[in-house]
C-alpha cells in the first residue's frame, strides 16, 4: 500500500508513471498493454493501459472503471456500443460479454477490483453532465473555513465487491490532513486542486489530470474554485 498520492496521468505532458506490465488474471484481454502502478491485498489495483487492436471475451474477469486519456476506444456489450475518447469513462462489470476495439495510441487510466460480485450491471457510462444531487460535505472537524456545498451522482455501485463510481462536485474549500478512508481514483473534469501529502509533497491537478490515493494515505486537499471530478472508490 502506498503512502503517497500518485499522479496517474498529467494532461499537460501526456505522461503517466511507469508501472509493472502485468495482467489482472489469466483472462485479461488488455494484459499486453496494462501497467499496474498500484495494488493492494483484496484485489484492488490502479494504473494505465496502452492498447490497440480488437479483442473479445464472453465473461469479463473483473470489474474495471476506465477513463480514456488519449485515442479512441469502442466497446460493444449487450447490444450497446460505447464510443470513448479523451475524458470519457465507463465501468465494465465483472461477467460482461465485451468486444473492444481501439485505435493506435489509445490509453486509459483504470481502477479495478478482482473481488467477487453478486450482480451483473453491464457496462455503465459516466455522464459528466448528469444532474447531481446534494451530498454530505467532509466532516466539519476536517474543514478549514466555510463548509463546502457538495453534489454527486453515483452511476455504478457494487456493494458486494465494494466498488463505486460516479461524478462529484464541490465549491472551494480546504480539507485538512487526514488518512484517506478508501482507495480512490480521481479524474478532474473541471477546476484546480492541490494535494499535499504527509511528507510535504505537493501534487497540483487540473482538468484532464488523474490521481490515485490509497486508503490510509495522509494528505491535505486545497480546492481552488468549483471542482468536478469522476471518482472511483474501492473498499479492497
């Protein structure tokens, strides 16, 4: 488990950290291009995939949320087709019949779990423009200044696997340093934020950037202006 915030993708430079080229099991159709940057016991992992070509599988072997950062990925499942370009995101549920087709230069970031599931939810798209409902702000003891106004939509939730994803937005605020309660991938859609780890390391993010924070990582979050993100939470 990491104690640092990981910058999974930096939009300005188009760079991603080098991970371990590895598959998420023997039936991982994206194994040839999968770099695992972070993993933990419980089957949760995060990283990036640089993949092109075409592949099919009758039963997708894990649950994976992906956000395309370059290129074009087309997924076919259950009679539906998803055309994904930069900033588009879906969750592929475990057990889904999937055909994937990607052009050369396609890359996505991911958070995945190999944990068992009790339900099949198909392929679920993250709608960045979906209507958001009010959601609880961070606990008052961890907020400096005014309490922020937070809103979210949860597009995917598998409580058995402990895996959730959706879109979250907030007004500006400072969340004081605390251990992160879950494993979380965040892809910034709008706004700017600074994440300061317990050792003082600063990671600044804006639109198109993605970070991953492992459970227990101590950090402070400063949000400048309104912010919207795609979130993926894994209990592990």
